[in-house]
């Protein structure tokens, strides 16, 4: 018998198969705070058949933009997201990290051209997708702390 620990949502987005312990970082990336108008449900360290444990985030009345999904892929490369409409799954997708990321993660090198007053956007090359590893397109420096450098 299936037991629901979190209520289903009528319309919105469910982000599933988030790396355990990363749900709160997903909320930070999406700029979701306690003062949001939407109902947000978070489940952490939930047992899963696909992976041992997972986190889940449900956001009522909000569909995520592709750039938001790219940000989530940086910290949860095996996450899936479901668009819910009238309590049913309308679309189901797996997040996929592109080969290059532009305007999402800043370079850690303070002398990098992307951190100067030049009119260019930060750009990273994805060295590895799982685990995620990035390097700056301009100065070739590895991005060690990805989460802290997400714009």
C-alpha cells in the first residue's frame, strides 16, 4: 500500500530524485523563501527504488524555466522534474547539464576577465556531468565551490 507523506499538488512542479541533503540548496537556487505565496513542500532523505535516498521539492502553482533547471542540474545531476496539471503529471523530464553554462556560475578567479568591468557574461565548460565539475571558459580555472558561485 502506498503511503503519501506529502500531499499531492493540483498544479505546479515536483523536483524528484534530488541528491540527498540538497533540497534546501535547490530552494536557495530558486530564490524560494518562507515568504513565498506558493505552497512549497520539502521531503529529505526519502527512501527510493532508483537510488538509496533522495530529496523531493514540490512547488505549487509554478513551472520552472530552463535556466532554473540548469542551475538545479549543477547540484543534483540525476534529478527529474514533473509538471503537474490538475493533479496529474503533464510532462516528466530529467535535468540535463549542457556542455557549456553561461551566466549561471561566476569564476572564482578575481583576475578573470569575466570578473572585470568587461561586458561579458561568465561562461563555464562542463568537464564532468556526474559528479559535476566545471572550469572557466576564459581563464581555465576549476570552479571548486560551485554552489557559492551560482549567480
